[in-house]
C-alpha cells in the first residue's frame, strides 16, 4: 500500500484499536554465543557500547547505579521497533484483506463506501473516507465475535499472509538485533514489556512465541468486550467501541495501569513513543536508558523518518539529542536486520 493513503497514526490507531503486530518464531541465543557476545548482530561502536554500559551499571551489585531485579523494567514499542511497519502497518493490511475475504457475503459492498474503495484498490477514495470510514471497516472486520473467534481469524491470516516486498510471512520480518536485546535484558534480570498502539488481544496470543514476552506483559490498545454465556459456556464478545488507545500520551498511562512501576528503560522508533521515553527517562533518579530505532537502511529494510505517514520520527528524533537517548542508525549499527539474511 502506498504511503499516499495519508492517514495519521492517531486516527489509524483510534479506529484500529483492536489490531496489532504479528507472529513469528523466537530465535533463541545459545549460552555460548551469549558468553562471547550477547549482541552478535550489532556492530561495534557507541550505540552497542551504550547498551552494554547501561546494563552493566544497573546490575553491578554495590555500584552507585545498582537497580534491584524487581525494578528492572523495560518497555518496547512493537511496530517499527521490533518488526517492520512499512509500507503500512500490518494491522491495516489485515483490515484490507479481511474486507476482501468477507466481500462474497456482502454484494452490497461493491457500491458502498468505504468497502468499494478497498475492493477496487482505490486508496484515494479510502483516504477520503477518513476516520469514519476506517472505524466502519474495523467494526465489520474486528468486532461482532468472541475473543476466541477473533484469535483464530488472526492466527489463520498470519499463517498465509505475505509481505509484498520480501515475499515472506510477516512473522519473519522481526529485527534480529532487537530479539537479541530482549534476550540480553532478560538474562540480566529485566522484565520486558511490549507497549504498543496495536491491539492487545491481537498481540497476546503470539508475543511469547515471537519475543519471549508473555501475555500478561503486553500492553496495547483495546476495544470494549462483553461477558456473556453462549451455549452454556462463558465467552467474551468483542464490541465495536474503543476502550483505550495505547499511543502517545496513552503509553505512560497504560504502562502505569498495567505494570504499576516506572520503566528504567524504553525502546521506540517514532513520535508515538515520545511520551513513553520521557516517562522512563526524565525526572527520575538513578540510571535510565532511552533508545530510538532510526530507519536508515533502504536496501535491507526502509529509510524514513520526518515525512513518513507510518512511523513518523520527527519530534522524538530532536528530543533524543536533548535527552541523550541512544539513536540506532540501522544501516550503520546493525550487522544484519533479519534472521534470514
């Protein structure tokens, strides 16, 4: 999908609150490899050194910056931080595919917007439908079913969907350096959380398998659900109403409500992560760490920042210099981007 769609992330997330990021096998790092180099897919340099130095400081018993294990909390954005978000959020691709799959049961969609725009591949008309159109698409494709039914739909789609550029399952387009970072932090007593604008119920079924992050450590956007008895069994039914948006100012709120502790490290890639990075690193005592993944590698992945419709990195990039957050230059700092390289 072209970025000419032109919907901002706030509007997309408010209408796609039930959507999220995706599935793929977690690549474990052997004990021997950890001993030699805990971050083998990272090039030597200031970026890698900043990570190693931070972990060493907070884990050195008796040191001035030592942090007890129960306070070693790290939060990670998902889209663009742990896996690919271009040329559009995978959650949006899921919506479009769902509309096409359901179209045979809805012949009226051929002439009814915004469904006709999706079926015709008319992105300009889809963009013109605005937030109202996206909400309507989501209401049809993501609500009106139980949580178990939704989970199966998502799982089935992920097992067959392919990225248009890489011709691989979306589940394989996770960043190997970030998988290593997650494993390295956990090996040093950190509890790692995902704090994503994607849908919490979409992510929870697969994050443990991909990232090693269990369901209870996933924070995301949500829609309202209703408890009901169906054929004598208790179920949760998904409603077409937004409950919470875990993006921008919503991220610190979601983190506080779910975790009850302030992170000492946060990892993101866009302006949507700015407030999470601020919450984790500013106005607090002790060692703190913020990191931004800057997409600079058009050959191996994508190059984008200030002008992107998806994963826009503008204000947060400027804030990184002021707040001394580490900025990952993907082209320079990563030996490889994906495990299949």
